[in-house]
C-alpha cells in the first residue's frame, strides 16, 4: 500500500477526527478489526458493536466509524474518525486510493481463459514494467481490497481477473480496479447456480462495459456468439476484437498443432506475425490473441509481445501434456465446465494421432439446476465430434453423460462409470493399451486428493 497521512483523505471521506494525529501515516488497510496493528486503517461498516476486548493490546491504528461510542473502546494512541455513513466513506476511500495511480489497469473476465490470459499479459509486461496482478485464479470479491492495496508507488501497470459468481460481481470489482482496458475472453455455460440462467450470466459478464473508463479499450472475442449479443455499440471507448473472423482487428490466419506448442499467423491491419506459444489447444491461441491485443493497447509493440510469449509457461493442470513411453496424458484438471471440456476434447482429437483416445470426465461444476441438462448435452457434443475410444465418467453427475452417450449410439462396452479413485485406477489399468492418450477433465480442487494421485501416476508413467 502507498503510505498516506490521515490528513490526505479526511475531507474525501467526509470525516471528523475525534481522537488522534492527522499527520499519522496509514501503511495498511484491513477488512477486520481483529487484524488491526500499528498504522492500520479499518472502516467499521458492520452493525455489530466493536468489542473493547478484541482491541486490547493494540495501538497506533485508525478506525473510521459512525458510532461515537467506539471512542470509549479504543486505545488512547488510536486515531478515531467519525463519519455519517461508514459504508459510503469506505467507497469514497476506495475511489480515492485507486485514483492515486494513473497507470494502465487491465481487467480480464470470461468463462474460460481468464487466468492464462492474465498470466500471458503479465509475462509480456514484466520485461519492461513493474506489474501487479491477481494471484493464480484467486478472484473472489473478498480479495479485491487486498489486490487494490497491492498498488504502490513502484507499480507501473496492473492486471486483474474479474470473476462472476453472481450478477453484479463485475460492478463491485470495477469499483475497486477501475480498468482502463477490459477483456471478455468468451462466454459459455458456467456459474449458473448464481446467475440462474445463461442470459443472466451473459449480462453479468457484460458489466465489463459499465465499469470500463469511457476513454478506455474494450477487447472482445469476435468469434463468440454470446459476446455478440452484448450491447457493444453502446461502449464509448475503443473496441478491439480478436479471432478468426475476417473483421477481427487481431485475426488468426492459420493454426498448427505441434508437440507442446501452437504456431499460428497473426494478421493486424496489413502486417503478419508468426506466433509460437507453449502448450496445446486452440483456446490458448485465443488467450494469446487477447494478451497481445491488450498489451498493444497500452503501447507494447506487437513484435515484442510475440517474442515474449514464446517463453511463456502455462499453469499446472491447464491442458498440460505429459509424454511417457506409450501413454500421453493431458492434465486439464484445474476446472471443469462445458466450455473447458470442449477445449480439452479439441486437444485430444488434434493430438491423439492414431492413439487410443480416453476421456476421464468428472462433474461439471457450478451449473446449478442446469447441471443435469448440461451433462446430457455434453454427450451430444461428444458424439458430434466423433466419440472417443473409451469414456470413463467419475461420479453420479458425469454418469449422466455416459448414459446419454449410450442412448445416442456409443458402444456400451466403451462407456464406464466409476465412483471413487480406486475404481478409476482399476478401470484405467483394465483398458490400458500400448498407445493411449488420456484426457483427465475434472475439477481436482473440489475432489478427494486420491484422484490427484491417480492423475499423477499416469502423468509420470
């Protein structure tokens, strides 16, 4: 956090100093009063009264409150600021702090690819800039304050994931981050337990248009039908698109799958660039396009972005290939939703090259009352792209996909249902072949650790 004096923002939050020194410094902001320590700032927005015992032994902190009685519960060395409405003052402070930084801030949302796109952007910018970002795929609203406070005098650019679990989430994140560049990677079926319907989910992703600065840049996937349904024309800033569509500003001309890398040609206006990115899957090509477009929007030459991406390393469990003597594993176990299942299947189909294709499919997460229907529809999609040699479903939800695939004509001898890691390991051993490619498509973070041991066993076979 950038050091601030109380006097710097007292007027901004419409506060009155009841006790303390206006020249005291704030060096940290906390969400809970039990985390207070010297030079910490806390806004008491809760209706629950502060307990004096929870502040015992603490000193040199600052509390913003709308309750005068709190003055009797704090240390004599504490600063107490009285405000009329603590929540309103909190947001005034958030706005004030964000406005201390006139730097490029890139916000990334989408059903799939947020983390990879964010990491690609950071990888490109890191060569010449001090970059702050969200950590891994941790993008919950409760983390927004810490991420904002991570901006310091040394920060030259920032890139933040902006996730959606419920409508309004991006509006909230936007109040913290105020992105100058906003990316929507794609919009598929996900988080339907919070948004209820795909239409609501699409609108929730579209909140990016509301939180972007009017003079900012919106970057969208030109090939995504759901994004096209958003009121893009209403955005007042610059709009850039990426994809295969001939109208895309950053256009894919050709894609080649090679072992552990993707090679494609990128056309921007009348120029073409050869791009090589580590990792497999057309979805990663799209992620890299979004990253190149975003960094170009803040002034990084495309040639430099392309060169930097050649050394990018994808996150673990994101469509990562492992080659053994006769078994190849695609570890795509970070998350599991309909869009990412299809991306993983595309890699399996493109890379199997005559090997036996095995799909290990777990429950598709966070689909609410649409979960059963999405598993049924996944069977249809699987049959449309040409089945697989062996389908192993894990758990009762994924079993629905297997049952529907049989109804649609898949050989029942090729469809297997397992309910635990031991059964999965036994089934894989039973169907093991000399030349086999296994796509593990599950959300391991929400499953027993025993499943991870099975995946790792085959990764290192």
